[in-house]
């Protein structure tokens, strides 16, 4: 018998199990970085009309999430990329990223950027392998020695 398929799709980030995964990812980041280097957005920002939140589920169980919010015309920022420990190493992070880029194209986003921490080599490796390149701080960010800023031009 094969494993149940994982589905990825848009959802409301205000759901109870999503709030739990946000708490889990927040604890993970707090273990790695001081609070001033954690740049998370709140749930309401991810539920806004200029944002897209995607959830990955298997049999209803939330395994991971990713979101973007528009920060300028044609430019979006990735937020809340997280894969639960039990789903890591399965390619789910790459699938979430591809799904998010597809959703961004549908919203006429031509450039997508992100901020990640330097103590997350797996995430950095995924982003680099997916065509993201280092860039200067964007939007309202300022330089932070614990942050890495990356961007990618999306092909239509």
C-alpha cells in the first residue's frame, strides 16, 4: 500500500492547526536567533488580500506551510516557510516553494525575495538550488549579520 498523497493548496492561516505550526516554527527560530533577528509576520498579515498562504497536508495533517505577501508592484516576499520535522528530507520544502512560485505568477509577480537566517543551511541550500541569489536587504529590512537576503526573477 502506498503512502497517501500530500496536497498543497491555499488555506486560511488563522486556523487552529496553522497557528500551532506557526508556534512550532517560532520556537525553532527562537532557538537559533535572538528576537531582533526573527522577522516573522503575524497571521492577519498572511490573511490579507495581498498575501497567499499555502498549506501542505496528508490525510488532513498539516505538514508544512509557505506564504508570500506583495511588497511592491510585481514584487513579493516569501514568509513562513516551514516543514515539520517528520516531513523533512522528503522534498516537501521544494514542492512548497514551486507551488508558491506558481501562485505568485498567477498574481503577476515577476520577482520574489526572502530573508532567511544564516544558521539554516538546509533552507539556504534549497533556495540556492531553486535559483535564488543573494541580494541586498529589500523593503523595510536593514542589514543583519544573522540574515541572508535572496531574490529570484520568475519566468512567466
